C-alpha cells in the first residue's frame, strides 16, 4: 500500500478524546461514502460533518487515504476474526454463511466500501491481512502459488459481495453464502492444510 494510504506514522495518545475523535471521523467518512465517491470527499467536508477542527484531523491522520485505510482495516479485521476460525471449527459452508451474515448486518458500511472509490483500498488492505495470515499458517505444497491464491480469493470474494450488495434483498444470505462457498472458498482451500486459528488470531491482533 502506498505511503498516502498508510496510517499516521506518529504516536496518538490513547485517551478517550482521541478515541472519540477517530470514531467520529470514521463514522462521518462512512456517511459521506454513502453519498459520493471517495475521490470527491474532502478533508474539510469530513471535519465539518464530524464537528472536529480541520487542524485536529492531522493529529490523527496525515491524509484522507489514511482515514479510509483505518476504517477498512478495522472492518476487515473484525470480519476475519469472526469468520476465519470457523474454517477450522465448522467448515467452509458455515464460515461463508457467517461472512455473509456480517456483511449484510453491516451492509451500509460495506456497500460504501465496495461499490465506490474506496474499493481499491479495501482490496489492498484485505490482501495484506490475508497474506500475513497465509504466512503464519506456514508453507505447503500446491500447484497454485500462495500469493496468487490469496489475491484471487480476496478479489473474487469482494467482487461477489459488491455484486450482492447492489442487488438489495433479491438474493438471500443463505443463497449468497452457498455461491461464495462454491465459487471461491472451497476451491481456494481444496489442497490447503488444516487451518490454524490461533496463528490467524495472533496476526489479526497485531495487524
């Protein structure tokens, strides 16, 4: 990910005011992404809506791309922390259902992230986190290169989810989970070793 899209590289005090400010900025960005493409959103617009001073924004983030990355990273981490361990305990079908349940329950956020100008950033961050988890799981013999496995499964999953969110309620969560599992999840993991949830949890905790 480019330097523009990284989180702020300077320490931020962990007090309640800082947490509230960052939460307000993320919530405001979500609202604005529902109204217009990310490219059209300005920092002054974000701070005005969030009722936070323009200069205060830069105490938390160097630019709006860093704010977007923070929002996407948190959402992806929550989604992964909930669904990935299910690959070990319940299998791909249940994990796919849990993923679809989460995305639908948070569909306003995910629609904004996946169907607008933020989609590229979301994909990059998702790939980054999944590659870290893949490394933690350890190497294994396969006809498919590991990086390509991650890039394909993440890209295909996000395309499927974006398409689903644009359909509204025409396609049920159950049917969407079946599509996701059969098209992406099961084929991508067909020759992979048993998933190690503890390694994944540690990566997500530190990412």
